[in-house]
């Protein structure tokens, strides 16, 4: 079985806060086509990873955070895997409401501090309704002002002891994934996803999750995307036990470990298919 055919496994539990358990202290909250990740033991200190879609994510995050961690329990930090519109949707309101630091890779800073919009998507690649509509998606720039901080150069993740960030560019210049060595848990962001994001039906329903390339219409640098998977995530994939991605409904258990060659083949085929993306 190739990686592209590899089925994901449904999360076994959905909590009363509507989050989906990945590990004891990592949970995913589905917001339309993306996931928001909560890190922290229920009732204790916590960190938010990404902030979902505009309009829809805000009430979901507020409710889940209150139920999971308690009323008035603000996160210690917000970590962004990257700054696309479907990852910062609730951030303008939450940043004002919580007044906590927001961390991203230095190469994402121009897009998050009002300096530059993201490159335009290419609706001609990938196929599907999501790709065809992509020219309508917001590109920024976003400006989160004084709250924006660069992720520490030593690879640590603020508020997430034992985790490290891994630079996985390609989908965006400063895209990062998060990894915890102690139990081999990976938060992949959009370095790879578990649904065909170009298809509106697949993205909205996630009915048959499969390991898949990053959203083709919004990935301008497929050489870097390939290298991120081949060089970095494959090293982690050989040991990870649970996974949460941008569009993931399922952790992939140990029996679904795959080879470096399979991951590299997926990225290489995606790179060839999207060679005509010019941004």
C-alpha cells in the first residue's frame, strides 16, 4: 500500500468540549476544513495551536477552551504553524480578548505584522472546487502588532515543555511543525494533511481521510515542500505514535508507519504535478 492510499484511523473519543483526543494532553477541534489544536491537561495551563477559520472558529474555540480548561483560564501562548487565513481566523478577536503572546517562525513575520500579503493562490492546480475558489480567499497581510513574537531559535516551543518546532517550509516560507520526542507526537500543520484539500466535498466532510500533500493551490514552493517531507518529517514519521494535522481527524498508530521512500514519493509526485505554480 502506498502512502497516498494509506487510510487514517478515526479518533476514538470526542469530548464534551467537542474536541477529539489525540493524546492525554493534545486535542483537536474541527472547524470546517481545518483543525485547531489544544495542548494541555484539562483544567491546567494550556496553549492554542492555530486559530481556525474566520467567523466560525471564534465561538468554537471559546466554548471548547472554557469547557476543557475552565472559565477565565487564558492560554499561556498561541503558536502558529503558519499564517494562512484558515489558521488565524479567530486570532484578531482572541488576541485582544486574551492578550497573550503569539509565536511564529521569523519567515512568517512579514505576513503577520502588516508588511506583506501571501503570494496569490493558483486556482489551476490540484482540481476541485476549493482550488477554483481560491482566488477569493484572504491573503492578508495581517497585523497582530506587539503580540507577535519569533519562535525561540533553540527550537523550543513556549508553553509546551518537551516539544520542539521543526521548520517545514514550502506551503509557506515559515511553516513549522511541532514534535514531542517523549511520546513521538507530531503536529504537522499543513506540511501534509489527511484529506484532499482541493476538493470541497473531501475538505468539508473528511469522510475518507487519507495522507495527502499540502493544499496544492496554496503551496507556491514545491521544492521546499518536498524537502520538508523528505528531509525532516520522514525522520519523525519513523518514530511517531500520534499525529494531528491541519485537516486531521485521525491519529495514525504505529502499525501505519511508512517508509521514507513512500513519503518522498508522495512529495515528489506533488512537486511534479504542481511545477506550473508561479505565485
